[in-house]
């Protein structure tokens, strides 16, 4: 259902305020839905049409149940698309709706302007429907069992993508023209009298060695460890037409959703910053303030052992704004030891607003935390790390140290908290077996789950599959040949 | 807008998968008896192992996260053993526990029927007993405000105003009068139904240990579940006995331990009395179940039991079931005596339950006759 008049007027007003503040969203289409529709759309990850799959049904059951039991309800949903679509829950009170509308506009501004979203498909609603139609066709032809089973297989692999790959510009041809080949060795072009300075003997030797290495490597397959395992499979696994199409669909959707995972804290922080600002400064009547405070407190609530991305994000944006308003950054600030001077530090620069807009354009959660999380902030926000204490059998606060907190946060955010997995060899043992490599960075794989993934990989690769990792500080090779799992000790060489 | 059948389809698939998992693991559920502790009114919570999609992920050993709030280093987060998640939506770690699904008892019975290949029961006797149900499906002119039917009331008022010429399309204000008001009201419907009573009898003498009682408890859960799906009204009665018998409630039934001797006839007498007094043959399907370790006080008493069964209990019951659980102290004689007297009797079902693993087959034996 499209907006009734009173909500439409509300939306117009909020949009105008948002634009005045400098937000720059796509056109946003709001629809009012009842809770059953809301749960359904949410179960589909925000898209009204997806390919058929049981997990959406499971999601739906859980959402419907927690709504019925009054445990939770979804207030808002917004889709990164141009135009953007957002859903409002019918029957929410007006302050709820105002909050959601303002929140949504900031999300859409973020989708449009944050660098990490720049390569996402802005016609994804159409694309998803298209995916749905394709998969349904395969279902008609091959039956739901087979197709759904293969989708399960692909989903097991959908975190094996390279989150940076959409941004990598392959080396352009112009670069290579700077070099010319002499005796099969590339030399940098230079005038004769300069040649021995620009291309000294050592340099040429180095180039020669490099070429040899490259030749060596090109006999390997892939020549470099490949992080986009899904792409490698698409290109090299013996797949039927429909299998390859489904795998590519799952991969495309994984890449589409990736930036939302990469910017969760920032995106929610940004939206919360603006819903507060827009509502409290311009939109709410006096009578509505208490209701708003109530809603906002619910969104910002923290509980032990859970990090609330809304809260962390909004506080960090406010801290950045405050620091850049007062000029609390740079060499002089960093090197100042005088506590009193620091407390009263205010260079009255007023650069805060510009700075947060810059941050929302260029950063993702990792760089956001890495650059702007400060010792003062960690103390003020009472952040801590926690872990399981085996002796006491309890979850306990481990540390309140800035370094620890920051490292733990970054650890969790890196690669979405997923292990780093690469394709190392597509012709392992010269028997067309697949060898994956787990880049061990201090945390072990869950071996049970790893077995499940190997089974899925085997379904795609159709030859034995292996993964090398470190387990109990010893190299281990976990293999699956289609019927049995084996584990053997190996020398683990980091890549 | 979303087409509603789409999610329904996925939901149905999910249910199918869950059902398949339950069916596949039914033997385990029966052995562990863990379902029996998770009963709501009409549903059971069934833990399903791993319905999630496996992905490469970190082991749980080295996890933890970042939290926010008051507290000093070493303070407990006070969340019990479950422990907090891996920092909400940061990272995509899902809990590694299976999920728990709610399944209605009817559905569970259906699954059980399919898996154990249980025949449907043709209820004996006529469907004489009627239950009366109130359904709010009627409309009346009088009633409490709380039951006012707005739409009907509005319609009546609209009709009246149009017919009297009071209605103005440009200013369509409808004001219901007293006579316009309509209220919801109930209609009584009576439904014939077939009823059944299960009479559980158990030996609680010293030789019946906790494990034996646990087996009886699990058996009774599945028997209840199945018979409830077959009859609209199901009564359960509980009799414990050592040398004497008494009727108790369900809880006492499973938690009483006596140390006296064993006179099985005492329980049979009491059961027969209950059947004769309260469950007339024409209206009720009667299912006596007796569980013991097979020890009885004397040959004379056993003889008496056989007489009661033959002359009193069997003619009044759909079937008589005897389950003998193995205990280190029991002689296991009673099932042999029953076999001797009623071995070729169709409505006497005997089952030896050596251990928990035998529960599955025992239930199949009991309920497999379709009586």
C-alpha cells in the first residue's frame, strides 16, 4: 500500500529537512505494510521476490513467532536500490513512523554516497526477481529437491568471496609501454647515456629472476592464491549450465550484500545520528519528545556481552563531529600531555559536519574503527572485551584497555569475522584435486563446519577436495573424497 | 506488493525438511526421552540438529567479543552458561546449536504414525457422547458494548439514514442509534465424539528402579500422543501398586517408590472397578496398560490376575497391554504367565522392554495392532 496522506506529508517534510542538512539520498518510495507482509519481506532479506528456498521459510517462521510472542518487531526495512524502497509498519504510532522515515533517508544517503556501495547493482530489485525467475525455471525442469539441494551447496560457499575484488583495477596496458624488451628482459626506456644508470646490471638480473619466478608460477594453477573461491569454481569446476547459473546467482547476491556487512556500524550509526538530529531539531512537536526518547532509548540499548552497532556508530560519529569542531586532532593534539589543556581544548574550527560527511563517503567499519576509535572514547563509552573463563565457567570481562578493545573489534570486523580461505591449487597432487588454504591468524577453524563445507565443495568440484590449516598448532590437511573424511599431519606453510 | 503464496511455499518446504529430520531421528527422540520434558499445552519443542548451512567459521574455543557497560575486569557478564553471541551483527556467526522447533502434538502423532507404520484405530462403539461448544458466529440485536459488531452496526445505520433521507453524500456522517446496533453472539454446536481412557498401572515396589520408571514415563508419553490423535476425548488414569493399589495423579505416578511386596491383582481389581464405575462400555474405548518388572507375590495371586483379565478386564477393553521392564531384581515371570494364558488372544499385547533402545519397538508392538 502506498502512503496515506498524513504519512506522505510527514515524509515530504522530513525529506526537505534531510536535504537541507546536506543529505543526498536516492528517491525513496515508502510503502505501508502490515506485520505479516513485513515479516515476509524481511524473511526474503528485504526483497519481495527471491528464488524459492526453505531458509526464507525458516526465517519467516522465526520472525512470525517472535512477533506473536511480543519479543520483537521489525520497525523498518530499506533496500539499496535506485529508487530505494522502504517499508513502514502499519499501526505504528506517528513518532515511530517519523523516526523510521528520517532513519531511512540517512540509510539511503549512505547507500548512494558511501564508496563501498559504489559498485553494487542499483537495480537489484529487478535483478533479484530475475534470479527468482531463473531458479524457478530450473525447479520446473529438475524438481525442487535437486535445485534446493544445490542452492544449499552454493550457500555453504557464499562467504568465500573477495570483498575487495570489485575495487581492483587491473593494470592497464599503458604501464607496460614504458618497458621494452632486450634479450627477453624488460628494460625501462631511457636515453642511451642514461641507460646504465636507469637499467643497471643488478636491475636487469632482478628482472630476469622475476620472469623466471613468473614462469614457475604460471605453471601453478591458480598462479596466485585466489580468494574469490566462488569465481574460481565458476571458471574451472565441471558444472552443468544450470549449476553454473545458480552458483553465479548466489555469488552475485553475496557481493551485493557484502557492503552492508562491511559498514554495519557506520550505516546504523549514520542513520541514528540523523534521525535524532532531524527529529529533535526540526520535526517533533513538544508533546512528542518523550515518545521519541523512549523509542530512541530502545534502539540504543546495550546489554552485557553484546555490542550494539547503532550505539557504537552514533557515538563515534558524534565524537568525530565534536573533535573536528574543536580541532582535537592532528600532531599538536596527539602530542599534548597536559590533561587540563586537553580537557579545555577548543580551536573553534567548526569542521565537524564536513568531517562526518567525508567519513561517511570514504570509510568502512574497519577503517572507521581503526582511525577514529580513541582511548578517551573507549573509556567514556565503557567498552570492554570479554571471553569465556573456563575456570569459573562464566563469561567475564577480560580487559578495558584501549588496545585490546580496538584489536578485538577489528578482529571481528575483518573479513566479517570469517576465516580467510584461498584456492591454492586446482590440480593438487597432479590429480585435479582441489586444495584450499586457510590463512591462520590465531584462530582455528571449526572442524565440524569445515567438513560440511568440504562436502559442498566436493559437490561442485566433483573430485577430492582438501584444506590445509593449523589445528592445535600443528599443520593439518582435511580431505574429503566424496565418501570419507581424512585428516593428516602436514607442514603448514603460510602464504 | 509481495505475493503471499511465495513465502508460504518456502515455509512449507521448511516444515517438510523439519518433518523429515524428526522422522529420521524418531528413534533417538524416543530413546532419550528429552521431548517429554518440553511439552507445552498442545505443542512439543523438538530440538533439530543442524538445519543451518555449514560455512567455514572459527571454532568456539577462542571467541569472545566487545561489550559495553559498567563493570570491572573479571566481572561476570551474568548470562549463565549459554553465553553471549559473537557481538550481535558484527561477523556473521550463527549459534552452532541446532534450532528448536515447535511441533503440535497432532503433527508429532502423524509423524510417529508414519514412521512406525501404525494403523489408524477404528473407534469402537457409537459416538454417543456429545460435547457442546460455543462459537461466536451469530448476530443479535442486543448485547454488551464489548461485543458490538461495528461493520453490521454501521451498515444498519447507513441503511436507515438513506431510507429516511438523512444521508448526505457530501457530508457522510453516520450516527448509529440504539436500534441500529448489532452484537456478536454465540451459537451452541454439539459435536459427537469418541472417547478413550488409558489406565496406566505400574508396579512401584522396591525392585523398580529410576531407570525402569523413566522407561515407563517415555512410553506413556508416546502412547498418550498417539491415542490422543485417534480420539477426540482422552482420559488418563494412574494406578500404582505394591501389595496394595491406589489411584494417584500423573506426577505421583512417576515419582513414588514403595518397598513392599507385589500383588498385581490389587491393581487389576482397582482398574476394573474404575472401568465399571466410570467408563460404560458403550461410550468408551478402554486401554489398560500395565508396567512391571514381572515379579509377583505368589502363584495364587497370578492366578487371580488371569481370572480378572479374562472375566472382567478384557471384555471391557479394546486391548490390554503389558510392558515388562527388565530390572536386576525381578524374576520376569509374569510375562510368561500372561503368554501362557493369553498368548493367542488378539487383544492382549505383551512387550519386553530391556532398555531404552527397546522403547521404539515396544511402542510399535503396543500400537501396531490398531485396536
